[in-house]
C-alpha cells in the first residue's frame, strides 16, 4: 500500500494543498520550475489562443517584460492599431462596394425609391388649398368669380359690381338694391374668411 497516493490525499482530513494543486494544474512552463502553473499567459502575436502556464512568480515576471509588438516596426504598429479599429476587417468608402449596394443579383432595390424621390423633388409644390365652405362658394358665385380667386381679384370684382348696381349709378333706380346687398354680404363673408 502506498501512503503518498493521490487517492489518500483526497480522503485525508488535512490534505497537502501543494500536492493537490500539482495534480490539478500542469507544471510551470518556466525552465527549472516544478511548481504548478496556475496562471495562463499568452504566447504572443501570431499565436492567438495559445498560452503558457506559469506559477505566480513567473507570470508576474513574464507580464512585466511582455510586448505584443516585439519585432514590428513603427509603421507596422500604427497600421495594426488603425486596422484594429474595424476589427481587422476590410472596409470601403461609401458607394464603392457596388455589389453590396445592388445586391447579389445586380438589382438595386433602392433605385426605384431614389427615382420617386427625385421626381417628387422636381415637382413644383403648390400650396395646399383648403376646402371651401358652402357659404364661401355661394359668395364667389354671387361675385361671378372662380373658386380659386383670391385678394386683388375679389376686390376688383367687388368694386366693379358695386359701381354697376349702386342706385346712384342707375339714376336712383332702387330695383338693383337687393343685388347690391347680396354683393356687399358676399364680400364681407369672403373678407371674414381670410380671402383678402
């Protein structure tokens, strides 16, 4: 029976901690060291994913002297750092990558949208006309004006009709008085509605 067996160490009341760690961890990778390598340290550039196993003292020593860019020139270091901003993936200026813009089949899905937007931008924008109320339509009809008439056109037509239908212009004939009242009321309605 062996008393220094790993099995006995696992069932002892006070197991030897150093011996237990030696079994769980590989030996330190520093030459001449037999302690357990509990700490990982990267092996360096172009060997990503590979690690040394060091004890605490040797990992501290290794970290103090570690330099990822050892053997690289200043220009190489700058270009590496610039490329690391994009994760070392290729990038293009806007509009350069035609295949990505047009899609794999050569059809640009956005071209139709672009042409519609261009056409809309070139069209002359007319101000949006508000819907006329019945009273406003009737007032424009009384003045014999189209529904698109505004401002100066309404005033000119009003003055013209007042001169024609005024009793003084008709030699004191009161038969056109009702027509004159209609014209004045129509003008006031349009004035209140903001047509002038």
